[in-house]
C-alpha cells in the first residue's frame, strides 16, 4: 500500500453546523466569495454548486502559484471532488472491528475530529456508535455528501484549519493522512487532542488474485505509455506483497512527535468480491484515472474489462485494513 506518490498530499475550509444542531434542522451554507469561509445563508445555494466550487478551486490555485507540490495536489483533489458521488457510492467501507478498536469500549459521547473526512465513509459508523463527529475536508462536493449523511464538516486544509480553541478525544483519518504534510499534521493533532486522547489513522489496501494481477500487469505495461503517472492496479496496491508497504513515514512522524506515546499498528484482513463493472467504477473514483487523457482511459478500462472477463467476470479481492494509533501524553 504505497501511501505517498503522485496522488499524494492535499486538502481547504467550513460547512459546519453549530454544536448540537441536528441534521434535520440544518441551515444551508454557502461559500463566501471573498474569503472562502462558509457563512450561514437562507438563499438555498449549495456549497457544492458548480459555480461556487469552480471559483473556490480557482482561488486555491492562485494561492498555490509558485508552490509546485501544492499546485499538483490541488489538481488531484479537484479531480476527486468531481467524482464525489461515485467515490461515495463505490469506495469500500471499513470493517466494524476497526471502528470499534479505534473508539474503544465506551464510544458514546466521545468528541472526534475526522481529518480528510471525504464523504463521511468512516465518520458515519463512528457517529452511529454515539460519538460526536466533526469532519475537516478540502473538497466541497465531498463535504456536501458527508453533510447530507448528517456529518458536520468544516471545509479546509487541516494544516491551516483553525480549531478555535476546541479539543477532541480522538483525531482520526481514514485513507487521507498521506495527503498531508505529515510532521505538521501530526504536531497539530497533538495540539488539539485532550490528554490520553488518541490519534487513529486508517488505511485499506487490496490486491487481486495473483493470476489476475499478472494479467493486469501485462495490460498496463502494454496500454499505458511509459512516463505516465503511477496507476494502482489494485486498491492502493499492485500485488498482495505491496499491501503493507509505505507506512514508514507515517510511523516516523508520530514517533518524532514528543507529545505522543508509543505507536501501535494492527492489521485486519477481509475480502470483497467485485464484478467487472463494479471494479471499473471503483477505478473511475481514483484521481489518477480521472487525470488520464480520455482516449487512453477508455482504452485502458476496456482492456481491464476484457481481462476480468477472461478470468470469469469477477474476482475476490483480499483486503487488509491497518489501524495506527498513538496516545496523547497527559
């Protein structure tokens, strides 16, 4: 599971509900055109309307001028945002045991900040266990979907986000922490965690059966020109031997933060069967595939579809989900 690559590191600002406001009574929010803050509004404008989000991304691009890393990652995050509905529909969920381990035996009433919450795929089961969840998410369309599912969200890059004096029992991030400046994000997490609170980071990785992985490797090497950005064949991995790779930087950043105790790392195996079309739709939720030239993307997906058909039309993917945790020293 390679965490830091061409699809790495972004997320900017606030769609949030006031504390204690129930989802059914939410006032619609809209992005303020001058400063990107989310303000209360009764005009019915969606924060994720096309015109509003286009202006939002254009302003962020202006801020990123001269910063190649930020420019590149903003481009990828914008692609993610354009596929927000597909992302929410087809990205795999997390095993219940992972969420239970993350929250501990008494989840009710815990205050949780979910960083890079996306459409709320991890935030929702956290909230269902009685925790109070606030998300931080750069992409407005993603945040809008999480908001529709009852998750309070503030739109912003976590490194720049203002906690406004708030503190939390858990800071979590699922499939997103690698988008961030990890040392800066880790230090910020420590600064807003209560004593004995914990940082909990989740990633899932999945690989095709070896025979299908071999065939797909041939497809990608034939169809994709050399020099093209990295394209995962599986879910954050190319082969079963890759699934646990790429975590060193995450662990090093936590170990280097003086306010955290020992790092724990637990892995949870599970499986999911994909039909051909389900897998193709999942691939289209990746920014790396959205970034391909359209004709190349069509040729590649056609070849992937044919290869899956040649292997029976479906496959069982072996997943592993890792939970990395560290306690805030009191």
